[in-house]
C-alpha cells in the first residue's frame, strides 16, 4: 500500500518564517546553544576575527611600487605604539596620488619582522641610521573593492582585524576597538552593507572613539553605557550591555525604529 501523502499543516509556513527570523536575529553564540550552528564554527570565526592587521600609510607611488614588488613594508621604530607586535598581517593604505586608487588596496601575511637601519633598506635607498621595523610579506592579496577613505585618512598606521578588513567598505569601519562597537556593527551589517561611521578625528590613528553609526535613516550612538537610537524626531535608549547579553533584542529594537 502506498503511504498516504503528508497532510498540509496550516502553521507550517509560519514555523518556517519564525525559524528564518531566529537565524537573522540571533548571534553565533545563541545559534550554537540552540544546536543550529555546529561546534567549532564560532571558534574558527573568532580566530579570524582576532587576527590583527597593521594598516600602514604609503606616502608615495615610489614607496607603493617597492612594497608591492618586493613584498615588504617598513615603519620607523619611534612611530610604533603599544600593540603593534600583535599584527599578523600588513595592509597598505596609499594616500592620494600614491596609487591609482586612494584607500586600502591589499593585505598580506607577515612572514618575518626585523629591526634594521634605514640605510639597509636597499629597495628604497636613503642615508639614515634611524631604526626601522621591516615587515616581510608572504604575498599581497588585492581587495576586490578598495576600502574608500570617505573624508578620513591615516597619518602613520592603524590597527584592525582581518575579519573587519575583509568586510569593510569605508575606512572608518576599520577603527572599531571595543566589543560593544564590534557587536553593534555586526548587528547593523545584517540590515545594510552601507554603514557610515562618524569619528572624533579625521585620521584613524588620532581618533579616540566612534561618535555615531549611521544606517539608512537612523543614527546610533554608544554613550555612558547606553545605546541611543535616533530616527528623525524619535529617540530610543536601551542599555548597551544588551549587545553582549541579548544581541537579538537590540536587533529587534533597531528594526522597530527603522520601520517607524
């Protein structure tokens, strides 16, 4: 006897819709707790997210050509700040006129780090005994889309992460430092790939904080432990610690304000 076909379930469509909504709203940790993401995925994601990248300014076409051709980057020791040793990758930010396009163009894995005299860097000859750090790069990976400056820049270098670099479209996105800033960015990226950042300085390596995120018709600020969402004359304030505890709740609040 042929088995009878499964009867239509009136609520089946809604169940699918609810499942999709959960996939959109939940963060990776919540999805793994519910058994939707397999074990190990989050650890792999975190590993990529935490790999640090030193984004170095390139002052001229001569420098850019040498760096790309000979697979290296150099920077004066005296200009380095705490944390540079964490870099596993170098990315190049040629300033206006140093490359066909202004913005972050490529990145590469660091294979060696050496402190040398400036005069020892034969690819870019200069008589100087100043100490420089020379980074050797395995190969350059050119980004599909140059990360555009949009009114910002880098004086010497800035630090970011590999995951952020691969997803960023505009230079200020590379500035994110705190867990809350990154968590909010992850939430907003689910809504749009056109997120604008306002920093408190024109140059990433001189800025101290993100003053606002802008997506579609909204402005979102992190201030004194609060998340302030503004849409025209409407405002909503929620605790910033929800970004870590219940990111799906923050997502719903942002979507609600967007629809107002």
